[in-house]
């Protein structure tokens, strides 16, 4: 495997971050629009559906902490 230059590594990291924020924005935009439909689909109340937002925020926190470790290693 060929060695990558420092410039190439920085470009790859930048593109990776842009892609992550694009996917993050798409997931944030889709969730509120489909909440009522999802509630009706699984036949539950809004309190249980609201757990999705808590789980998503916890996932962001854990992902941010893990991502920090990954980027500090390289």
C-alpha cells in the first residue's frame, strides 16, 4: 500500500467530515417529518416515539467522543 502525503491525509479527513455532516443533516431533517406517521405505523403513543430523539442525541454524544479518539490516533 503506497504511503499518503500529509496533504492527501488532510484532504481525505476533510471530505470525510463533510460527508458525515451531510448525512447528519439528512437524518435530522427526516426524523420530525415522519414522527406522526411512524407513531401510527407502530401503534404507540408520542411519549415512546419521543425516545427516538433521546437515543439519537446519546448516539451523537458517543459518536463524537469516539470520533475524537479516532482522529487523534491518525
